[in-house]
C-alpha cells in the first residue's frame, strides 16, 4: 500500500476550492508515456499551473501500473528540478470497477473517477458510494458521473450521449459523498465530436458546432452551489493540427472539437476540471508525421519524439494560459 502523500502528490480538494473561487479550471491531461508526461509537467511548471495527471484503464494496461507509479513520483521530482513547485494530482480516469479504483488508490493515486454513468441510477449510486467509502479512508478524492458522453476510445465508449438530468444531482452527491461530479452537456470523447451537418458556418466558412448546454450546467450549479463540476471530452481539435496530419499522409475526416471560447466560459463557472486527451494525441501525431516525412533517413526515435514533445508542451501552455485560465495559479 503506497500513500500518494509519500510520493509528493496532492488530492483535488484544495485545487478545486481555489479554482472555484478564482474562476478557472484545473487541466486534467491524460498520459501514458514519458514524452507526454515531460511535456505536461514542463508546460505546467512554465505557466505555474496546478495539474491533474490522468491515467485511463487503457493507459494502465499500456504502460504498466508499477511503471506509472514511478513516473508520477518522477513527475513531482522533475517539477521541483525545473524550479517551481506546483500541485500535482494523479487521477484514475474512467475507473469502471471498485477493484480498479481500489488498486489505483493502493498504488499511490490521489484521486479516482468511478464512471458508473452507463449503469441504472441506483447501481451507479451504490458503486460510487462503495468507492468513496474506500477512498476517503486514505483522503483520496473521488469523481462520479451522471449523464453519458458519446465517443469511442480504447476502454471508454458509448454510441449516444444522454445529457445529465439536473434533478438527479443533489440526490446523487448526498447519497454517494463524491467530491466532484462529471456532467454531460454536449461534449464527447475523441476527435469527431460533431457531424458537419450539426454545425453552422461562420463568415470565413469555418464550421461552428452547436453550443454546449450551459442551461443544464446553470441548473446543476443552482442545485449544488459551490460544488466542483468536471467536463470530459473537452478537446478543441485544432484544425491546423488536423491539416498537418492529413497533409503528411493521415486520414482524419470530419474532425471537430469544442471551441475554446466555450471552454473558457465553462472554466469561469463551477467547472473546476477540464479533461483533454485527444488534442495531445493530435499534436504528437502531427509533429511526428511531419518530421518523418521531411526526414525519411531518420530512425532514432528521439529525433521525432523530441519535436512531438515540444509541440505538446506548447499546446498545453496555450491551454493553461488562454483556455482554462490556470496559468499563474500554482
Ligand atoms: O476519456 C478517455 C480518454 O481519452 C482515455 O482514452 O481509454 O484510449 O486511454 P483511452
Ligand atoms: P477528449 O477526447 O476530448 O480529449 O476527452 C478526454 C477525456 O474526457 C478523458 O477523460
Ligand atoms: Zn473522459
């Protein structure tokens, strides 16, 4: 049994309290390899931002849970070495069972998500409460979810989204004791969040997706004043990255994300945590495709992973400064 406090990590309680008061959101960036972790830590240290390092079940399977535990400890030391101490949480993303959440807690995670959103309401309540009861013994914070997000990832998938029902949130939070709640207001996982026919076009012909359901968010805020809300599926799918990927041999069709101004608006509200994974994948893929196309003779992974890491770092800095508003808050 490893306690996250011994690794220099923090849970999300204090982070969310400050984010709520300050009108910004904490970045929750997914990682599963060294370059991603280096980019996240360097970007957050350089922008003086608190950060949540997020690990999905698929990432645990990919990277190995023991290696991830040491990587997180390394991240804390690396941040210190870069010269500025920032709060770092290690969070299990989309935990799908009590056993997985318990195992993550026992391995040093400071925060876990139990995603029972696809279950009947009462089963979601029971499963979430079981995780909360275990986690709180070790001062580990827990994120629950109500409402279903569409999108398909390795281990996280749903064909259709269902918006969160505001009338359920008070009951869910009081029965489970969760520390934060992920809600569904129109975001979804992956790089194809909207079909082009769902969008309008601006004066430059750029596709504009339908706005998020801020009315649902406001209703949730009214019912849970001061309670931390989480937005999943919050990649913006930058079109310049999609263009580079397709220019250098990729084939991404109809890739559309959440506009940054929508996320900025959400970050000023009770939304305290914004999850971003796909944009990092796009930034890395674009940089690697470009580098390899322009340097066909290269076969040293450091030569193409280096620029990919740099591109990732710039992306995260931009988000902290211009989208989430977390820069300068550490
Ligand atoms: O919400 C899902 C995350 O983007 C993780 O995706 O299961 O492919 O690691 P993954
Ligand atoms: P994106 O696919 O929009 O990056 O969402 C990531 C996420 O919600 C991780 O839990
Ligand atoms: Zn998610």
